[in-house]
């Protein structure tokens, strides 16, 4: 069984503007109808952004919120600006997704998407993929655990007809569609789940009890499930998929501390025999190659540095120590700037 983790990096890859800084430019504008609480929050995040630098990833901003809460003594004020932020972010994503021209997506794009899933190992160039990656994929089911909030990946699954994968020219595997889980919800009424991984990340200890059910992601999911116990428990389903998988692939995921819950589960599963984890990510410092030896050396230095950063971040978040990694280095593969999901979706021309 293979499980993919899909992060915000996927939405960015296909051309959507879903970084924090993209939304910030829209959200930080103060409107006449904003309450004093909302205005203060907008002014504070603007001031802190200028003071401490931009939040590179959403996980950075979520971690910031856990510390920012310390400035408040009234939990109702916290929930007011938090709910406003999530609501406006939801609206922003719906607007951004509406720009995709689904009527004009060509077969090349669909094939790229399909092949990125069923032959993901062909995008691994830094090592020669062995049988533990290839053979596990001859006949198996594939799961998707999504951390992003848009419905673009779900739409592409439908367009590519993932569940009908079978034996054909150039590919001898049989791939069955397993679970497709948006563990952080989806925009457009799908209950966006944003915030912290656990209540210890809330710095303001006196307000933990009155805020944790909304700001701690696992607790919010619990609360949402308790409102209708007949619906599928998305966390339990995801954990079951992780516990049965022999290969994991992460694309565009931050490995941040606000998703410790999931990376710890992956780390625990990696302790079993013949389980591998492939991380597809970017190295923005790499210079366009021009044949220069100095550029090649520089690129290699940046790439190795970036790989080490990603591995260190994952080990920390997954609570795996260096001794374990030194004995199991082959279990974690980091591939940078690959052709995985190497396409952008067409946009509807502005009228």
C-alpha cells in the first residue's frame, strides 16, 4: 500500500496563489465593517510580519498564532479574530480555485498527473529506485492524505480516473484507489482546519481550556466528529492507512510542528521492516545550469544542505533520533526539484 501526503506545495505547483503572503495581501486590508478586535489583529500581524520577517510556510504562521495568543486575556476576542481569519481565507481559496479553467485541461496534463502517482519512483533521480519502491507498486491500493485546503487535487483524481488504473502499455501494475482524505478540510464549506498540533503549543496557559477545541487541529476534528458520530472518523481512517502502508510519498509538505500528529505516525511506521519514505520538495537556491563547474558544485552544495534540512526537520517532528537515522538512512529519500506533478492548470481569462 502506498500513501501520498499532499501539501500546499501542490497547489503552488499547479499555479494557485495559496501562500500565506498571497492571502495576507488581501486579508490585512482594514475594512470599515471590521470590529476593533479584527483591526487590532490585522495591525498586529502586519507589524509582526515587518518585525520578524515573512512566514515562509503556513506552518510558520500557525506556530506564530500559538505565541500570539499570549497577548490576550479574553478568549472570546481570540475566537473572534481566529474565526474571521479562517472564514476570509476560505472565501479567498474559493475565489482562487474558480480561476481554474477545467474545460481546457489537456490530455498531457492528465497523463502527467496520473503518471506522477502510479510511477512516482520514475521521478527519483538521486538514487536508483530498488524493488522496495517498484515491486510494492505492482499491485496495490493508493491513499491520499491531503493537508491543503483546495479541491484541485480531488478534481484531478476524478479527471484522471485513478480508480481505473490497470495494466497497459509501459505500466504493468494494478492500482486501486484507496482512501482520499482531506484531513484539514476543504474550502467552500468543507470545515477548514487550521491552527496548532496540540494544546502545549498554546503559550497562554490560562486560556487553553476555552480555546483549544477550536485552535488545536486534532481536538477540532474530534469535536466535529462528535457532532455526528455516524460520519467517518477521518483521523482514524488516515491512521489506519498509515499503519498499513509500505511506501509513503510527501509532496509539497512542510513537515512543521503544527502537524506532529501525522509525522509521528509516519515515523512509527518507518520502524517496521521494508517501509520507505520519499519526500519531494524544492531547492530554491539552485541556479539554472550553464555548464560551469562552479555552478554545478554550488548547486550540489545547496541541494545537500536543503536535503539535510528536510531530513532533520522530519526526524525532529517525527521524534526519530539520529541513532535510528544513522542505521536506517536508506528508508528516507529526499528528491528536490523533480518533475513530479510538473504542470500548471490553465486559468480562465479575466474579462
